C-alpha cells in the first residue's frame, strides 16, 4: 500500500510522467548554468578566491540551492574540469588517429575550438598555475591529466615510428613534451593578447615544421582546404 501511495500521491491520481521529465530538465539546466558560471569565476579569481555564495548569486539561486547539485567548491571545480575534458575527447578525440599527421591536425582543430571558448582557456591557465601547489584540490587532476595526454601522444608517435611514418630513433617522449609545452605557451600568449596571437595558425606552423623534421618523407601537415583556416 505504501508503494502504491508513493506512486499515485495522496489524491490517488497518478502524477503526469511529463512533469517528472520537466523537473529533471530544469535541474539539468540549472546544474549546467552553475558549471558555466563557475568557469568564469575560476578563470577570473582562481580557486581559492572564488566563492560559492557569489557563484550562486550570479546563477540567481541560493548557496543552499547550489549545494543541492554539488557537495562543495572542490566538487564543483572537479566537475568543471571533467566537463571540459569530456568536451575535448568527444569533440576531437573520439576516433583514433590514422597517422601522426592526422593527430597533429586534430590538435590544431582543438586549438581553434579553444579559441572559441576563452573562458575555458583562461580558467585552465589560472588553475594550472595554482595547482603547482601539492595542496591544491586540482593538483592530482592536472598531474594525472598531463601524464595521460603525454602518454597518449607518445604512443601515437611510437606507432608512427613502427609503421615507418617517422624516422627511426625519434625521441618520442621529448617530441611529446615539446608539443604540450608549445600548446600551453601559445594559450598563455593568446589569453594575454588574443588580437595579436593567432593560436591555431601558430600551432599549425610549429607542428608542420616538426613533422617535416621527424617524418621519413619530410612532409608536413596536409594543406587546409579554402575557407577552413
């Protein structure tokens, strides 16, 4: 009886199924608004100086309402980072690269995508700098993320050597680390002066020169079709 009452409510009428779906949709939209707002706060103030109360106020809800969706500021931070990484994976790395050249082209596409998401890039730069402190809540995340991205890159480069695309003896670890360093360095320059730094073009130029240096054929990245640069 108690189970039936829970399903029909005190009036004996079954609650419309659409109302439940609508409630979930409202909750999902509110959660996404909190995440989007948190990106801007973490980008401008970093983690320690950001306030859940201010984030909630900018979302038009109470801090208690925010805590209904996230356990606390650390949980919110890690959720923001997880969402950003999921976007990158789904948008650009869902399919394995057929060659090193294809992988480098995808990395350039990622830079172009990031240029359309300035808040995410500012947040990334701010939090990476802060997370050098081992006590920072994102320290483990960024440590693992860099190790994961580097490992993925090195595996692709070593596969390129094995199939004869890259020169034997290529220092894949060094190439991977240099690539990550250039990507991050260009992001910093772009955030400081976006009108003066064409981040995707600069990254493409670097990777094109790099590929010409380490590929057996001495060829760089494929030409960009007109209208896609």
